[in-house]
C-alpha cells in the first residue's frame, strides 16, 4: 500500500520561500498525478497544484504566480515551493495522490500533513 | 470557478442515527467529478466517495453518495462513533482542478 511521507521547514519569516518534500513509498510516481493541498487554521481545504508523472503541472489560479511543483523520479519524491510567503500562507500542507485512470482524479492517498507558520 | 456550498455547517446526531449531508454547486457538475472526503483532527483527509456514488477502497457500505446536476448528498445510514468528523465535498474541474466545499462538521 502506498504511503506518502512529507517534511519541510515549519517556521518561516514573511517573504521567505516555503519548501516541502513528499516522498512516495510502496509505489511509483508513474501513472498518477501528485497534488499539494493546504488547510489554513479554522478553514477548509484549498488545492494548490498538481504535477503528473511526466512533469506537466497545473496550479490554482490564485497561487499560480508564486507556486512551483516539481518531481524527482529517481528519488520517488515531489516538491512544493511557494515564494514570497505571508501570514496568509500559514496552514497545514498536505501532499496527495490523484488517480489518473479515473475521470475525477480522486485523491486517494494523503501525507500526514505539515504545519507551516509564517511569522516575523 | 464552480463554488460548492455544504449544508448544514454543523450536524448534531447520535450513534445509530442516519446522517444526510448536502452539497450544492453553483453550476451543474458532471456526476463523474463529485467526491466526498472525511477529515478527522490531526489526521489526513480520507477519500470516501468518488464519481458521486462509488465507494473508495475501505469505505464502509453505510456510506452512500447520490445526486446530479447541482445537488449532491452524502448519507450515512447508521452512525458509528468513528464517523464523527468533518466532511468535504469536492469537485474536479479545469481551473482550479479541485474545489472543495467549506465542510460539514458531524458532531455527537
């Protein structure tokens, strides 16, 4: 069974770049899409963006100018970078797998979540 | 962008009762593209239902999804203690790819 394990810096200063890594165990990056989702404190889920196993990306229009998602197939990992962080980016960040063989690409496996706080 | 509105915001029920959660879309949604997730505090969200009514692997059969067009429903036939959580509906689209409702908190 696939497992997603994520890590990254939990405390940032405003204007710094948020960086997170998600490692995929028990499965390959191939044939799936890989997403990042976040949940600000007390709020709902917000999709950030996704990357396919071949490297094509889609980003949320509201974050597109600041987001970069990439992957390294040799390490079976994918990454999130969010530049120019502000307090509004404080959230629990999740990585997740999307099933590309299904029309709706449902997110069937998730990482454990990483709390990222942006504060001076 | 399609907006999903869930109701009620909070639903207070007891174990053994039936729960009915609603998700209304601002525009018509293909049934293939509507899903439901369960989220417990301190845990990752869990996929329950995709394609409006297909249960994900491991989803108990007391969970069922239905609906079409702009109105979708998640039903839990007989609540178990572990079912008390926040539930999100989610729509898959073009831009953004995934849109979530604001959530319904199911509490005892």
